[in-house]
C-alpha cells in the first residue's frame, strides 16, 4: 500500500487540512467515493461521473486480462517478436512508459508528431517489432498517423502478413476497433469504457504494452487491490490524506503543485501525475498546476504559491505538503483517488476536459486551409523570433526576448515551455526549465509537444489565466509521409503548434515563439541566452 504522510508547509496549510478533513468526515466523503457515488461533484458533473468511476476497482476487474496477455506475450516471443513500440497519446502512453521504465523493460514510446522521432521508431528491427496502437476514442490524429506510417514501413521492409505485427487497444466500437479487425491485427484488446483516459493506468491501456514488454503487471494489480481496501475509511487512508493536502493547498493559494522524486525507485512518475492533475483540475478558471522538477531542491520549488509533494521520503525537500511512498500500483490508485477528492474541493468536474478539443479543432482547420503566414520579428543566429510588438518591444536578440517574456509573467503566474521537438535527439531542451526557473523565481513547466496538449494543455486554456508561454519549434530533420492523408508529419506538427498558438493568443496570453533553423546550434544558443 502507499504509506502516505501529510506534513504541513505552514500553520495556515495545516489548519486548512484539518478543516477539510472535518468536512470530509461529516460528508462521508471517503465512503461515498469508495462506493462510486457520482453525486460528489455536483449535478452538472453527475452524468459523466456515472460513466467514469470504474478505475476504483481495476485492481480486481483488470485481472481478467492477465491470462490473455501472458498468452499473447508468449505467442510474440515464439514468433521472434520482442521489441514493443507503443503508439499512443496522453493516458494511453504515460502510464505504460512509467511502468516499463521502472521495471527496466524496453518500450519505445511514440507520442509525438516530430518526423525525426517517428522515423527512428520504424527505422530498424521491424521483423521483431510489434506496434501497440493505443487510443481510447480510436480517432486520435497522432495515433492514427502513427498507425499509417508504421504499416507503410513494414510493407516497405518487405515483411509479410503485416497485421501480425500490430495489436490494438481501444474502447469497444471505436473506429480503431473496426480498422484493426479489418486489417487483421494480431489482437484487438478492448478497454473498460467506464474509465477515462488519464485514469486508465491499470486498464488495458497501461497493462497491455507493459505486459508485452515483459513486465509482471499482476503485481501492480495486487498493490492497487491492497490499497483499495483502505479507501472507504477516514483513518489510515493515505489516498484521502493526499487529496486533502492537494485541496488544502489550493484553498490557501498554493496552487502550484511541485512534484519531486526523492529516491522512490519509480522512474518518470511525475509525467504521469502531471497529466492526471492538470487535465482533471484545470478548468472553469481554477486548477492545480503540476510542476515536475529535477529534484527536491531544484529551482522553482519554493514560493508563496507553491506546495511540494515528494514521491518518496521527504529527503531534502523543505516542509512538503505530502510525501508519498509505496509501490507503483498503489501510487496509481492513490493519486487518482486524491485528484477526485481535490476536484470536489475545487468545485470542478475532475472527469471532463472541455478545452482539449480547442487546439485539435484549430489544427484541423489549419491542415485544411494552410498555415498562417507569420514572419519573424528578427533572426538571431539559428533562431527566428516571433511575437507581438507589445511583448518584444525593442528586443533584438534571443536573450532580450526571453527577458521580456519572463517580465510578462503575471503575479502568482507561471511560465510554460512547450517544445515541438524530438525528445530523444533534442533532449537538452529540458534544461531550459531549471534555467528559467532560476532566473524568474517562478513556477516553470516543461512539456514535449504534442503530448502536453493532452495534459497541461487543458490547464493552459481552462485554468487560471496567469500563464506566459514559450513555444519552441524547429525545421524538420526528416521527411515522413502520413499515408492516405494530404499532409506529412512535419506539416501536422507545424499545424499543431500554430493551432495552440491561436488558442493562447485568443486569450491574450504572453507568447514567445522561437523557431530553430538548426536544431543543435539553436538549442545551444537558446540555453546560453537565458538571461
């Protein structure tokens, strides 16, 4: 189980936790949530909540998958297929990535439209590769594009019976369900339709890729089931304690939830928690902004609007709001339960994502009509600089442009870095987060695109409008077609970036767009330009 403790960051937060705990006990919150009561988030949320609480019992209900997954894994290995590529976005990719990285199992996660990264996923070893195409709706544009590109790559490699190299994970009756069956996929595994994507870690979406990569996923279900038995009570209920800590932080104005690993042994957990928190709470002008940092003493872990939650013992963190320790399966369930509790405190529906579709619609419109004809304000070395005159003012180099963006962060605001790059070959971009957090003293997030559009992208548009935004794009370093579509991956990636810029511009948010004409040189120049 998750041995979760809550330590107050100050007296005000401690008092808020106690007040919320008393209210939760009076309302029988723990018992009602454990019983799957859909009325907890108000009448407007009730219709959706009725269809979105299946995650509570996955420690038991997902066990039916285990024999099939074991047989499928054995079948693949017998056929010499031992390399797993996962094509999925958001909730369909983040949990299996954490599971496999923590277990040390190989998994190639393809949750990007960067042509270089797409090309690399299908450049070699196709004869021993299975592609797991994972999409709850079955119509996610990125995942559909991955499927098309992968199929073409297998055909170009002269591999026969291509469908035997594909497995689909989707909801019953989705477009992907029909497509996969018609194409002769080796397997079509249907997920629980009563679980939303970001709560799906212990459904087929999390378990199938991990099991095919060789992970003992039964252990994850055992860990979640052990915690499940504690969720109906107020005593010894670590998930409730975490939810109350998150809710209390928001009530006292600490709405930036810094997630720092302190030696938990769980690899990359913050990226999964980031999606769960941001997409669940960032709406109606409210929300908790998750800030994944490099460690408990990293830049951006302090401030009057910050609450630190450690994954692992407190370590070097100063007065964390909560420290969560325990095995990964229990973590998944505890954080899902906690975010549902926090949603009740915030007065929002934690199961919808009303603003995610906006950038998707903008992307589709740009793909149809063509990209905007923006011209850079100026070019500095390998970087083209775009932004409105009110933001940039007299700036004539990248360092000055970054300085003006940092100055534009509102009081109690944050800076979001959005990198439309290859997260393997352009990995140094993540160093921008710590550098800009050090300079600004503010909460700074970093997101690889377009994966962040399925997580913090909801918060950017639906949460408090106090963000400033740095978007980074680059010239493509490969050309990869999307078969059957009138665009390639570079065009899709550019349309996604432009669509998100439009969504942010419509809200009047400070936005600096930097385009790298040479990736390696541009990233080096950008890191050196931090003011």
